[in-house]
C-alpha cells in the first residue's frame, strides 16, 4: 500500500508531466481532455487535482507561463510585439498588450524599454478558496470528514439534466419534479436520490454548467418517463465516501477536503465518472438549508505511469 508521501509524489509526477507539456505548447490552446490524457487522469476530476497540486487553476497557470515567457522575449529578443504575442499563444498583439498590462502593471512597450517592473499589479491567487469554505486544520478536517472506500453495484438510474445549474433554483426545481414523478410512479420509497456534477464550476462558464438530478430504480421496473426525464446505467465502482451533515458551507468544506487534501494523499486516483452527492433524508431532499449527504468520489488504486 502506498504511503501518503508516495501518493503525493505520484500525483505530483503526473501534474509535472502536464506542466512540462504546457510549457512546450504555449503557442496554442490545450483542452482539459488533452491535458488530462497527459496525466493519465480522468478529465472529470483533472482540474481539481491540478489545482490541488499547483495551487493555480489551469487557466491561471497557462496565462502566467505565457506572460512570463513574453516578458523574457521582450527583454532578450528583437521580435515584434505581434510575433511575441503569437509565439506565446495570444490571438493578437492587442489581446497580448491588455493581458500584459493587467498582469504586470505596465505596457509591453514600456517594459521593453526599461526591462524593469517597478509597480507591479501582479495578483497570484494561489489555491483559490471560495468564501463559503470554512477554514479548518488538517487534523480537524480528518476528524470531521472521515473517508471510507465503499463498493457500489451497477445501478439503473433516471435523471433530469440541468444546464445553467446555478441559475434561478434550476436544480432545486428539478429535484422537486423528480420527487413528484417518483411518488406518482411509486419509486420514492425504494429509490435513492443523488446528484452528479458533470462539469467543474471553476472551469465551465456558469451558463453551461451541467448537473444531473438522479434517482435509482429497480432494474426490472417498467418506466413511464416524462419528456424531461431520461434513463441510464451507472457501472459498478468503488467510491471514496465521507458523510456530511450541515449547511452549504459544511458541504463545500467537505468537498474541498475530499479532492484537495484526502485524494492526493491517498493510495487512490479518480475513475472517469462524476462524483455523487447522495441525499440520505429523502423527505428533506428539497430542503437546502440543511443537508445530510454522502459525498462520493469514484476511485481506483493509484498507479505509477
């Protein structure tokens, strides 16, 4: 079994492969799927792991590397601003100039003349933490959110996919709709309600962010589906599970801990499936002032590559 130190080094080696790859391809954009492939990680969970290891989002890291490369070229080459912009992955010299001034606090032409950044406005938000995450020590997190590995069997699932999931209580209304359908079809008592995030809110624009509101149903049951309700089968998988009881801040804190602390120090890596939020109290599934959840990340044994 890998130790915590070994696990962290394996994750670091994988992300180092990605950062080396990014440095070599700054003149073009690389998709998250492409970068996840370099790290041999699931694209569902790659961005969270990248941020946990580097302390920066992929976009922030890429932008910083491009601008730092541009600064070197401005200082040590005679290339034009347009040549430097394109060489560093910017679409035009004007886009490059705006980004450079916002990051360094002066225009590229000024920096080329002086080679000095005197009043830098650089803002490096390492490991950005949302305001709703509660500060806790590592010991407090481990005590508050113990993690176990649990095997989930193959599941037949009905679901409603919500796009622009942060807008106007869309997810809550989808849960209300699915609860109503489950009671009418007599699946409420036997089914399990859960949610799945298909996108990372730190990467995907809010209006495109997708969330699936789900309910398990018996494998042999006949279904009378509404137009907005679809069906799928989830494979049997192992999940890292921690139980959460409290408000949205507790849920956010537990989620951050599970991905950014526990996972990268464990002997596991994420499977290519979404994480789950299982609602333990079906009668309160639409009460979002208090949550009773099992937070579940699909995992497999961590491998060296």
